[in-house]
C-alpha cells in the first residue's frame, strides 16, 4: 500500500528550480533510498515532505491525506519523523532528555498539569522516561543515558538522533545521510538498526551517498540529478542504468 506519494512536485527559490516535476511513491513497510550528486535536490525533497518548505506546485499525500502546506508539528503528529544531514541534537542535554523531547508530540499533559504536578502528569512523565530508556537501548545507547549529547562519539550521536526521531512514534522515518562520517563497522551496525526499525513497523526512506549501504539495504531507489528524477527501480536496475552512471561519472568525451 502506498504510504507516501509525491505527484509532480516542483520547488522554486526565486529563479532557481531546486526540484522539477518529481513524482514517486513510498510503499508501506519498505526501505527505500534517494540518491544523486550533491545539489540534486534530495534534502529539498525531505524539507518539502516535513513542511519546512511548501511546494511551488504539485501535491504530497501521506496515508491518503494531503500534507503540503501543513506546519511541521502537524506533519510530525501525522506520523512522519526525520533526522538531519548535520546532526541537530540538544548538545547540553543528556541523551535521555534528548529522546524524551521527541515524545512531546504524543504527550497529553497540559500546562497546568505540569505546573501543579498532577498525578496524571507524573504518571505520564514516568511513562515517557521509561519509553525513552527503551529507545536508547534499542539504538545501542543504554549505557549513555545520563551523558551530555555533545560528549558522545560521532556515530553514537547519529544513533541518538534516530532514537529521538523514533520517540514520536512515526509511521515513516526519513534519514538524511545517516552514514555520513561513520566507519565501516558503524555502517554495518547502522544497516542492522535500519532493518530492526522496519521490523517495528516503521517505513524507512533514506538519502545516502554511500552506495554500498544503499545497494545492500534498499528495496527501491530513486535517483535525482539537478532537481529532475532520472531513474527509479531496484538496486540492480539502478546500478546498471546509463543515465545514473553519467550523472555520477560524466559522459564520455
């Protein structure tokens, strides 16, 4: 079943067209990837899906509801979460508190409940903390709960950001270059984590430059070049596609 559908989406910044008439579908329960050279428009696509940008034209449907033009908090509440190309953690908060902030979209307590520390608020706070600890364990950081995010190794910060995104209970998780800066062992662990995320019922859509990771983990791949979709298919089909090869390596003289 289609979970996310983009239909003829264009995004212009003044006279610059960052994304041009792009259409694709993300199936529920899949692991899919988007690749392309730097400046191809990949992160713009993620920003369009999550409401940071509004399409110049075209539609974006998530779970049969139009989300183009909605504010980011409504899109998060609808079931979409993301990480960023440049890590955006709360550096001087603990790993546990970082994950707990991700649960804000699902919390029910009101301002007065928090000010008065009502029994309902205290119960919910305990549940949120327990859930955050479970997610830290899931991403392999159970021993780092009380450490400042800024003091964690780079690969651990990447996994912490994924844990925080999962805290909002998404149906669709967008990962923007999750393997950037990781060593080979960390990339292997990341692939295992992504597969386990899918086993929890979360659809995964990633942008990635590491072709080994993309080809090993993705079921379908979409390729952008200068804002246009130039190919879509299985990893095997993409690997042998001449337009994709030219986009990365150039045409023969």
